[in-house]
């Protein structure tokens, strides 16, 4: 028997694994295990909590006296927090053991990121229903979408465990840009809601984040002390 | 020979206690090598350059102004702290996250001691990086010739704040061993620092001074730009803040030693005492900040104040000449000496030979009245022979001006001439009598500032007590035009005869020739 023989089913074996039902069950099991190992249930709870926090901030008019940076501060911090939660879910404590499950890993990564981004936007939009979010839902979509992209990109560069560092750094840069009245489209929260340049930059960053997280996955450090440890 | 006699001599084993420091050092070395903090430092360095250093270069090259954003408003702490808290939470949650808690609890060393080694390694990396990054920033400032002395006490506050962030983040991670502990600690830390900075805007005194990103105090209070130039940075408030942040750090570390698995009863008792001591220290610091008073040199906390810090900094002035009159400045203002001599020369030339003309001009430390009536006029006369005293710390110097629209050299020259003429006629902190306003206008006209431009100049000059923008018309300007139209000899003769009465406010515009 050679190694090549291992890839061929044994003569006379029952092709049960090839049935559609078994494949569907196996696929569902793979997806469920993938989501559970990435702590997606906890992420969903946190995203719901952030949506509730946004609702409370807008409903009870939590505000900070000051300029544009202060008015946007609480909504932007909550949006960056949601982006950080999505980025951190890409982390796998044992690397990506799903590699052994075939060629579905990029689709698992992409589906999880897209689904979580959608759920997070839904939670934040529900929170924004209390009214009074600066720039409205359009600005929320742009700001949060772009920051989710930054979170995914930082997960690719730094590792899933430190994916939160990207949205955190971007939040600091945005807050400084608002204080100094900088208006580059790459800092899209400083731009008006209907600004095309800001929207294009946010979309580009989100697309880059989704593509890279799907194709490359989060960084895995070879060293135990690496950022992804 | 018996077997007993043949047995090798047994040396007494070293006391176990002597091995403790060695093994602790070894453990710390291992934790330093395996720490995650170094991996996040390049990102922090880039952020510090972009967010703390870059905006500061728009301020005047004086340490009180150049470091207002990154030290006074604590921007370096905001840029550093959340990341340190996040990484510390990651390190604190390490054993719990990997399900190793039971395993490491069974080791010889108490669990709490091993946790403290992990925290110490994280804090050492963070504080060392903070000191190196800030040191590089100050070295760049020194290379740029920034005047004065750096606010080292505020650097110490920043380093202590980084320590406190690491301790608080570590405690969060130790109690919540989850991948989400790091972002929660980071965003929580950011929220706390940002709120602290904004509370500072609305609470310039009282307990809120304890907040590490509250710029009120030596940066935004009475001292402003002259701290570190004419008098030392007062350490009272930084000491209170260091106490507060140390208290938070100690309490957070104490909390990590409270669970049953942390160690024996004595160790947990010590952790409880440490927690209470930290809370007491932080509370004491808040109480001390509540007693803070604003002095001419910054914030004074009576319990912490050392009178030795009130001694002014000695210096050798740098001097030039304007219309033959010596003009001397603090060396920190050396770069503006040509601007000031050029600005003062026309007005000094106008009053040359008059009895009240200054024999010399000197810079003095800026001082605010304690009555809260706003800043005084930056240029005053005093002494015999008269000396022109300039409180340049109250002015925006020409060139970069941070978040304000800094004056150009021409605008600065106009401001200096206006303030000189205002002081020369004896108007003091008020707009002056109509006759004083008229003579002031005539002197400015003679110094090259047309009547039509003077209302705009008064409006531009910060805190100037004169009228706002408007046309240069009315009885005041009519009298000024009459005086300005006289030949210089006649004008000087009239001023020589009437200067005392003019300064006393006894003249009216009709008394002018």
C-alpha cells in the first residue's frame, strides 16, 4: 500500500460520507465549532450590550461639553468598541485547526466577519433608534464599517488577540483630528455624512479588511511570546 | 574507622530565604522575555509621534507651551495608557484563558507572587518605553532650542499613570480570563482618560485637579508659560497625582491577591491590607487636591508645599538695544529679541527725552492678580529712573501658536507698540481717560500705526481694555489728530509739561493742543 492509496476509498466501502445530508451535518458542525471556538456567542452578547449602551447614551443625552470631538465621542467610542469585538473574534487559541477540515477555512473566516459586522451594525442602528446620533444612520454605517475594516486589518497584522489595537489607535487619531479640525477623508468620522471621499475610504478599508482576513487569516505568531499568543 | 567517621561532611544547605530573590529575579527575567508588551510598542511609538509630538510642534518653543498638549492635557498618557491596560489584561488573563490556573496554583511559589512577577514584567516594559519615548521627544525639543526647563514632574506623573494602567488592566485580566478582557480594559481606560480631560475643562480647581489629564494647574492656571523659565515647576500637584495613581496601582494589585487560590492566609491578609492602603492613599491624594490653591507660580498644596520651590531661577539676561535703550530678556526668549527691539524702537523713539521715558526695558515673570479680575496689562512702567517691564508670558509670541491664530511679526510689533503707548500714558488696566486715549493714539500714529488701523489693532490684542472695532472718529481721535499734527519739538514740549497731569487723569481732550 502506498501513500497515494490512502486518498482512494477502499474497494467495496459504502459511500456514506458522500451523501448530501452527511455533508450538510458536517458543514453545520464545522461552522458551529468554528463560531464557538472564536467565542462568537460572547461577542454577540457584547455587541448587544454596546447597542444598549448607545441607546442609553442617546436616550438620556449623555454628553460631554466641548467641540465636535466631544459631541461625537461617546458614539465613536462605542462603534470602535464594536469593531474591536469583531476583530478579537478572529483569534483562535490553538491557531486555525480548521485547516485540517479542507478548503472551507477562508469561507468560514469571511462568513463570520461579514455576519458579525452585520449583526453589530444592526445592534448599533437599533441603539441609534433613540435618536440624536450625530450624522444619522448613514454616518453610523460609514464610521462603523470603516472601523470594522481597520479591526480586521489589525487582526491580520497583529493577530486576532490584538485586533482591538487598530480601532483603538484609529479612535485616538480621530479624536485628535476632530480637535485639530483636520479633514482628510481617511479620517472619515470628521467628514459630513454624505461626503463621498470619506465613504470611499471607509469602504476601501472594510473591503481590504474582509478580503485579507478571508485569504490570509489572522496573524499567528510562531513564538509563544508573539502578539497572537 | 567507623562508618560514621567515614561519612562525608554534610554542609549546611543555604537558607531558603537567600534563594528567594534569585529565583524571583529569574522568574522576572523569564516573564520579561515572554512578555507581549514589546510587540505593541511600535504601534504606541507611531501613535505618540502622530498624536502627542506632531501637534505640539505648532506651539511656541517654550516648554510650558510646547508640552501643554502632551504633558498638561496628558496626551502621552491617553496615547499610552489604554494600550498598556489592554496588554496587561491579556497578560493577567493568560493562565486562566489557557486553563492552567489549577496547574500553576500547585507550584511551590504562591500564585500571587507569580502573578506579581508577570505584572512587574509588563509594567517594566511599559514604563521603560514611556520614559524612552518621552525622553526622545524632549531630546528633539532640546535640539529645536525650546526655551526653559522640561516639566520633569509631569513625566513622573505619566510614568506612574502607565504603571496604574498596567495594574488595573492586569487585575481585570486576572478576574476575567477572556480574550475580550483586553479590549474592555483598553476602551475603559480610554474612556476614563478622555472624561478626565473634559472634566478638567469645567473644573479648574478642587478635587478634579487630581485627574492626570486635567490641564488646569501649572499648565493652564496662573503660571502658564513662565513655569520652568522664571521659577521652577511646582511639584505639589504632580506629587498628589503620583500618590493618587500609586494608590490605584497598589489597590488593583492587592485585589489580585484576594482570591483563595492566590496564596495562604497571611498572604491574602497582606493583599487585603495592600488594597486598603492603596485605596486610602488615593483617597488622601484626592483630599489634598481639594485643598489646592492657585498662586502666582502655579498650584500650591499647603501640606505638600516646600518653600524652597518658590525661589526664582537665576539667569543671565540677553540684551539688545532699541532706540538706544537697553532691552533685556530671559535667555529662554532669546529668539524673539530682534522682534522685540524692532517693535519697541519706533515708540521709544517717540518718547525719547521725555521725563517719563524708560531708561531700560526688562522682561519680568508674568503674574496674575489674585482677585480674579483677569490678566493685567503685559507692559508696565515702574521705578526711578523709569523701567519698562514686559510680562511676555502673557502674550502670544510671533510664530507658531498651537491652537490659536498666532500673531505675525507685524501684528506682534503693533501689539507691543499699543501696549507701550497705553502704559506710557498711565491708563493701567482700564481703557484710560479720553485724553490718555488721545495721546496714546497720537503716539501710535507717530510710531507708524495710522489712526484708521488702531481700532482693529485694539480688537486684535488679547485682553486689551480699549474700545472694540469701530471707526477712528469722535472727540478722542480729533484731539489725537491735533496733537499728531504738531511739530515733534512742540509735541514733546507739551508732553514734558503735561505728562504728570495726563497720567493722573486730570486732562480732557480739549486740553490737548
